[in-house]
C-alpha cells in the first residue's frame, strides 16, 4: 500500500529543509568566528591567557580602599521581628535592617556584611537580637555597606 502525498506532507518537508538550512548557516557563522579568533591569537592581539579571563570579575571585598563619602552609626531596633511568625524572625530582622538603611541612606545598592548577617542569625531563626549597632558607609558609587559595630 502506498501512501498518498498531501499538502501537509509537502509543508512539513519544506519546513525540514528550511530548518536544515538555518542550522548550516549557524554552523558556518561559528566556524568564521573561530577563524577570526585564531587570527587574533596569531597576531598576538589576544593572548591565550587573556582568552581564559572571565568577562565579569567578582566583587572584591574592599573595606578601607574605597573612597567613603559618608559614615554613620546607628542602633537599629529589631523589636518588630516579634510580629513575624516564630520561624521567620531572623529573616524579618534582616529585612528590617535593609528597610532602615534604605530609608536613611537612599542607596543605589545595599550590602550587608557577612559578619552582621551572622550576628543576627547567631541565636537561630527564632530568636534574633532586640537591636543591633551598625556602622553604615556610603561610597562615591552610591553603594551602602553595613558593618557590625563591635
């Protein structure tokens, strides 16, 4: 028994052919890009070591090297964490610290140092401290960093 060809079969064959053409075009583009990269390496514009360097570098932990525009000391009350459910209180405390600093500094980016985070979480999720003393600094890029005062 032979199967009759319908218009749907013709359309499917055309789509397959178009898909294969697109794949071959993409493969050709990749080959040309690799050739260009090899030429740049041969011309010593890009060394193989530079090729391995990531485009986005991780943020360095820099405390005193940054130019500090503002520095303030606050005692942030965390009593409102008691409103939250018992198993969400430390998360709520972190949120309160962020809200407090956002209200007082209006930063572009807000960072909480791990030392401050660990202090808030030190007694577990259910019993964060009632208040915390914080040193907040703002650099010239608008980044506010919160440090624990010892």
